[in-house]
C-alpha cells in the first residue's frame, strides 16, 4: 500500500464543527475581504470616503506618507499596501481550507517533488498558530479602538466607517474560525506517523 495513502486514510475526517470553522475561515477573507479591496486597489473609492481616498491612494495622507510619492515600481502607494493585504488574506483563506481538506494532509500529485507525500503537520499549524495569535491579539484592542474611531471619523478618513461595519465582522469571523479549524487539524494529525497511527 502507498504510505501516503495509508497516512491520509489513517487521519480521521474533520468533524462537522471543524468543517464549518474551516469554511468560515476561507470564506471570510476570500469572499468577505478581497472583493471589497479590489476596487480600492484599482483606485475606485467604492464605499470609501471620496474626499480623502485619492490622497491616501497616492501616498500623501493617512498612513501612506512614508511610501515614495511616485509609488513603488509605478504602483501607487495605496494599491501596493492593499495588494499585500489582499495577498495575505488569500493565503490565509487557502490555509483555512487546507485544514479541512485532503490536500492539507497529502500534497497534490501535480506539485513537483512533494506530490503525493505527506504534509508535515507543523507546516500548516505554524502559520495557523501565528495567524491566530495575531488575530486574537488585534481583536482584543477593538473594544477600545472601534468606538474611538467611529467617534472621531471625519471626511479626512477614507475607511473608518467601512472598516467598522463591514471589515470588523469579517475579521471577527476569521479570528474565531482559524484557531478552531487549526485545533481540529492538530487533534486529527497529532498521532499519525508516515506509516499510520502511532501506538501509545
């Protein structure tokens, strides 16, 4: 029998609650975060404050002043910043999906060299742990930050209200879902060796 196939069948499937968490964990960033940020990356102030968006987008105000004025490689400062955030969100969504999928246990066959080999559990669990710590740590500051940001919101701020009423629910959903899916993955894989279940 193929050792990788044995390993995959030795790992129990994720329970329903873990599947729900993993699904929320990829839907929240990829379908909740990314579509809202794509128009902003293109310079379209969709659901943003038009009066201050242009200055922010071109690196002249509200946190982008440290970027070069002509952008980076011709890309405006705001677009570069949002591009990095969007890439991180997509990677985070893929990570969450992998925690409940078969390809999170065995590399797909089309991947050179690693195809059909077992995925070492530490590989997805390390970014899961780091991401969960960052999300939870940031979320603990929100009860103070959000009311203050809403109270101080002005036409000079392009994103505060959109972030509070759209971005915040997405962030909180991801903050809960990622560690829950990661915990299930850890429990399902912790006793598996390349030849099957480890006996204790």
